[in-house]
């Protein structure tokens, strides 16, 4: 589901107008309409956070990230990788290894940023 469709669905579930939502998160009702029509996407992450907080959903749920990613159990994933890896030429094996290594380090960095308790100064003072 696209962001705008998800936003409209959440807003209608709450029974509020575009104007009310806009007032609550600090944007105009016209911008809410653009979002819901999938004509625009929030440029500011703070707006996304305000929307997610208001509707009491995670950012992943708001952006429908979980539904866009096919998740495989670890064993099935490893079996798939083994089939492709073992049947590949040495050059392709090296390329697969390099890609997996790159994905690992990208994921590690994303998680470090996402779950850093010191990201906000307020959080640092509260720990």
C-alpha cells in the first residue's frame, strides 16, 4: 500500500478531516490531500514522525515497509544462498560474497543509526 493510501486509511479510521490532521501535525489540509493522493511525500522526517505518533503506528507500518519485504526463515534463506553460491563460477562466488558483505555492513550502519540511544540529546540526558 502506498504511503498516501495508508495515511488516508488511518485518517478515516480516526474519523478526522484532512484539515484536522493538518492542524495536528503542522501542515495545511491541501498538503495532506497531496500526500493522500500520492502526489507528494513528506520531505521532513519530523512530519513522518508526527504522523506515526498521532496514529500510534511505527514508521515501518506507516510506510508499509514490512509488507514490501519478503521475509524468509533463516534456514530457507541459507539454502537459497547455498544453491546459488555453490553452482556459481569463482568470479560469481566472489561477487556474491562481496554483495552479501556490503549488505551486512549497510544493515549494521542503518541499525546503529536507528537504534542509537544517544541520537537525541534529550535521550542522552535521560539515560
